[in-house]
């Protein structure tokens, strides 16, 4: 101090001045002390609080973050309070999506109670000495409780949702004669996603005006009460045997691997990382957290963030449980101590029945392993008096009482089937009495059967076999259900509790549909949701296909399901000779999967021949294009713009589709505005774009099919979030179709327009990774081996313009378009990296920039085109011989005729089968010189006329016609629509139930159909 103030000569003056300076600094620091979160790690935090009729102190007896909490002991009416706090703005709050989802100021804090009592405390905020908002907290609990209370949910002069708050005093008041509580990590006000603050037994008023059952993650008091009030009946011996069989089957899934040895050293190391301390009264440890990233954290207040995520605790306890039976008596005793300490820690941290810890949204993903651990060790828990409390905790977390609700309230949900369905069955065996187990298993079987059978719910398994989640067809989420439901069906098969045929059949159909939209195991980029080019697929379902096969057929008349068994043999039979031989003895052989499949709820069609598949993808006002997430698929605007992905039996990577270096503008088959990636990435954190067009669908006749869509990026909606108006500035539009006839596909585009004057509009023919940069690429004009290389393949008036990609797919361009072609080393960005924010999902392992060698071809329509078009034919996976002769093959292919290609209709005749495909965009427009004169609504038709006086027609009116409950928001099921088809001449129609009327009063035949679900209506006519 004397160095800084050398102008003072007297030592006494120096001391006085130094003391004055220090006191002033402390006073200034104290007045300036306004933390957003208080963790009581310093005396400064303690001294910021005032108290009446009691005492406060910093305590290490119980704590969350750091080493201390605030201990408050009182007698008579007492209160503590402070004016030293900061209210966070939305920008300062840790909102993953910003304000994309409605978010409001919220109080968050943790409270510890050593002894439950009947009293309560009141938490309030004041302004200028007047109480503005408050709420009561009962003290009928022990251990930690963490609460999130939005200010708009409090009592008093409550603010509106979303509105910032302004208070100057925080106060807690007791109403019991005596008591002691501990407080920690008080976040006075941060913005929190309004969806996520959950009610529980101490804050039951949260969301009290909402239908809480709509959030399937939310543990509900009403569901827990159903368990308490359930009346049971006596159990027969047959039922006891079935229960034992079910429990034993579950046990077998978790039997320790007898070949592996106990690694006690590893268990000790994992246990040590938990940092648990037994103080003789309880087990102390770091906060046992869930969704910790949603809490504001201040390292200067709370110290370095040390926590244990509940999922990590589960991994450790599961490891101990799985090793337990391998140990000697002494080793088992040590493992038991570790496991019981972990269990007591779990409970003390507030993971008890009746507690939601602030939020439990998406909890099912995080507690699977800890649930398995408790199930494995249920006997040890029972012997140590913990089974009832642990069972109650898990029954609460998993909302198992929902099984006892009125069946009218049952709604299928893919998240539930993935993360909770099997665990519900498992947790039933944490009830001690068999009477309770029997009643709950029966309720469970009924619930599963009803929900699996549902086709008209928001999510679940639709009539076409697609699995819906996030308001759309989503194979990645369906996969979770497919990984878990087969275990349920197999476990209950052969007992009185078997799943009913309705639910079993609908699930089976969707389960098998997964192998229809996958080749061999990959489902492709068009249906990848937010995970493009990440090798997504069904390969992990090998065991589940076997489980479904051995679960028997839905009717319960066969021990083996023939359909599933033969699908398994096609997919995995070659690598499983034992099962192949076993099935062969029963007359079961690999299926032959060929032909055309229409999935209207996914705006997807699949065309198969030999060992290849083409996946064709669009979108509409009911089916979203892709899922662009805040940290995933950031450049995913185009994967459903009429794309055509060709996959051989090796799947995506073996067919040339890899993420490293991938140009996100170049999805094959798509029509796009080619944008710099900085512009291609949207500003919104989450987009699931749906256009305002209802035309996207396909129909099938025999082994062939046709697809059509109206592409319109100018206006639409967001399938998630609150936006009902959304669009892209280029206002790209096009009418696109694909006619899949035999071993070829004819792709047509008309009315291609945009208003983008800076960036070109293009239709992509292919983009393929290069395994060998010098591999020859054959074109109509030359064979290209150079690398890098770029050229324009100009239209040749004498012959068509053709080329073959690196994987043997031939393309013959029929229209008067030049083709741009290049082989190049490409730099791109990982789909999880945002070029605009610099954020990446996994900064440790994720590569921001990606690189790769590619060959690409496209048709350039120029900037701001008006009514541009294209026509080309695809010949997938040609043999070497046909590649060498492709010029002649393309020139001499007279097997089809494009009869019309304009804004009204695309019409193509397959001469080999005498089948004409009609993709009709214009209603009530004359289709000159065709057997179909006109249609009343846009439609897709295939008309086969092998014999002059006989017709077979397959018709689709592609408008799914979902009910709209508010602008841009739909109930996700189809309503019937009418389609009138006028056929030239007088015809007799063979009766089918979907034909409402036949009018032959004039020169033509007018047939009125009822169409629904976008599925084909096939009927026959003669004369």
C-alpha cells in the first residue's frame, strides 16, 4: 500500500489510509455484488442475506455444486432474503434454440430437507417493499429437491409468459415453529424453455391449466396415484407360471457373460470417479444431474463444474450389477457396498417418487442403464430395505401408472416405445407381490396392443408402414421402436399376456416396411431426417428380426412368422448358416424383394430390380422435406427436392454416397438453386419445411410405378415450432416426375422457375465419390480419365447426350439440355457444423471441414429461369458389357414413349407392358388423344391395356387431406378425398367398395372414386 501512496510520509497515516482504502473496496464490492446464481461458496454470498428469527451459515453437510450450501435454522416465524441478485436476460440464458421455442423467466434452485414435516415455506419476490409474486413449498420430503418455477406460474401479480421480470428482493418465509433447510445453486431468474418446467409433488401448480398427459415424458401425480389405488385379485397357478416365465426371459437378457472375467480394478476405478463419501448419515457426492446444460452456470460463483450425469451413474451401477455374480463372497460384498452407496446417493440427490428435479423431458434416454442395474440387483436391494423406495422412484420416473389410465387416453409414441416400453415391463417385477405384477402386466399388454394398432395418431405407425415422429416419417426414430418392441412381443408370446393380433400385425407391417425402404441396410439421405450420409440403416436389427420371427405370427397360430423369417434370410442368411439351415427345414427360404413400393406418408417411392433399389423422395404440405436442427443437418434444404438415390447391395458408401467432401447442393435428381453454403444454411435453428402443395405421391401397378410432385419453395410451414409462414427467397418451383418401368427410370421436369438472379437453378443428375480419381468416366463424346476435369457435354443433334457415373449407372439426356460435368477434389462442411455461427455438435471429434474426390453431373437452367425443363433416362447399375455398349443401348431403346411433358401432365407409355403412366398436375384439363380424357383433381394414374377391351387402372389422388386444426398445423392422418376419372368410351367396371359412382350416360365413362391415405386404388374395366 505504501508504494502506491508514497506521498504519505507518516507510518500512522499510511496505516489509516490503507485501512480506509481496504474498507472502501470491500464496501464497493459488496454493493456491487449481484450474482445471477448463488452457490454460497464464499462469505460474501452468506452476508448478502438478511434473516429474522433464526440463523444462517455456510454448511458442508449437504451441497450441490461446490463445497457449501446455505443452512437455515429457525424458530417461530422466520425469513431470509436478499437484494443481491441479478436477473438474466434471454440472451444471457442458456437457451439451446434461442427464443425459437417460447421461453420465460424462471426461478431455479435446490433445497435439502433432513426431516419431513407438515409445514411449508413461501418463496417470494418483492419490488419496492411490496410482495409481487410468490408460491408455497411443502416440507413433506427428505433429501434434495430441485425446482424450476416460471414466474408466470406463481401467485400474486404474475407477469405474462415470455415477459422479462423486474424485482429487487428475494425472500423465503417459514410457517412452521422450527426447522432446518439447506439451499444451493439459486438461479434467481433465467429464461427457460416453457415446455420443460415440470410439476411434481412440491410444485404441483406448474402447468395446472394444461393437459399434462400430452407430454409423455412428464411423470404425473395422477398416474402415480393410480398405482397406489390399484385393486388386485388372487393369482392362479397358471398366471404365476406365466409371470415367472416373463421375468426369467427378461433376466436372461442381462445374464453376465460367463466367458468374461471379473475386473474388480476397473469397477473400483469407475466407482472412485463418482466421488462418493459416506458420512455416516448419507452418501455425499457431486450433483446428480439431468439436462445440466439448461442451467445457467457461473464458475466464479460455483467453482469448476463437477457433476455426475444420471446416465453416467447408470453406466457404473450397471457395470457393477453385471459383474456381481462373477465374484467371490468377499468381492461380492465389496461390489454390494459400492452398489448400495450409489443407490443411496441416487435417492438422496432427489431421484425419488414424486420429484421431477425441475424437468424430466426426454428422461427415457438417460435412465435405461440405471434401470437395468436396479432390476439385476433387485434381490440385493430388497435384502437391504431399498427395493420399495427404488421401485417407487422408477415407477414414478417411467410414469408406469399411465398403463392404468382410460384407454381413450392411450396414444402411440415412438419415444415411449424406444426408451420406456421394455422398461415398463421390466419395472413391473420391482413390485413385490405377484398380484400386483399380474394386474400390471395385463394392463401393460392391453396398452401396448392398443397403441401399436393405432394408425391415426399424431405419431406412430401409419397405414402405409411408415413410422412417424416429429410430425413426419422418420426411420431413425422408428429404429428405436424396432429395437425394443420385438423384445416385448417375443417375451410375452406364449403366455396369456401375449400382445393382441391388432397391435402385433400393425407393428409387424411397419417393422417389415423398414427393409422395404432400405437397401440393403441403408435407408438413404432422403429419409435421414437430421442425420444425412451417416450410414443410417437397419443393420442393427438383426436380432430383432429373429425375435419377431420366433414370436410367431400375429394370429398366434404359428410359432414362427414366415414373412419375418424369410426377410431375415434375405438380409442376414448368408452370415448365419445355422439359422438358414433351421429355417430351411421348415420350408422357409430368402424372400425375393422386387418391384415398386409407395409410401405416401413419407412422399417416398422405392423401385427395385435385381440387387439395386432407387429411393425417390419428395415433400408436400403434409410431409416435411428434412429436419434441419440447430446442430445437425445445417445444409439440409434439398434432400427431398425430387431426389433419386441409386443404391446397390452394398448400401450408401458402396454406391458413392459419403459425407466427406459432399456438396450439399448436389443431391441426385434434385432441382435446386445452387447456393454458397453460407446462404444454404438457414438462419432459423430448426426447420422442417413443408410446402403449400398437396401434390406429392406415387402409384404402382404390377412391378412398376410412377412418382410425381410439385416442388414449391416459395411458401410453406414449419412442422415444428410456431412458424405457420415460411419460405425460401429464391421461390423455386418445378413439376417433377419419375416413371419407373422395368430396369429404367424416366425423369421429367417442367415449369422450372425461380426469381434468384444471382445463383443458378440446376437439376442434378449425379454426385458420386471417387475411389480412384483416374477411373474412366464414359460419355457420348469421350472417355474421361483426367483429374481434375470439368467440361460441358453439349447437346448433339444427331444423337442423345449420355454418360455413365463411376458406379455404372447410365444416364441418357433426351431433352435439349447441355450437361455440366466435373471431376474434382471438393471441400465442404460437416452437416453438424454451422458456417455462420462456428458451432459444431461434437467439437472434439467432429471435423468442421470435409474433403473428398467426386464426379458430378447436372443440367444448368441458368439464373431466374422461367418454365425450364429436362428429360433424362436412368439405367441403374449396368453390367460391364452394357456399360461398354451404352451408347447403342440408349440410342436403340424404343421401349417407352414420352407422350406429353408440360405444366398440365407428364405422360409416358411403357411399350413393353402397354402401360401408360399419367402424372396429371392440372384438374379438368383435356388430355388429348389419351384413353384418360380428364380428371377432377390432380392425380397419378397407371393404365394397362394388354387386351383391347380390358383396362386395369391404378389411381392415386395424392392429397392426404390432413385435418388442419390451426393455420399450418395438422392432425397427422388422412381424410377421404374424391376423384372423378373420365375414360374415353363406354366401359363396365368390376365392382369394388371405393367406387362411389359410375356414369355412362354420355359418350364416356365417368368413375367417381373415394381415395384416402394416398394409396393406390386399383380396379378393372371391360367392354
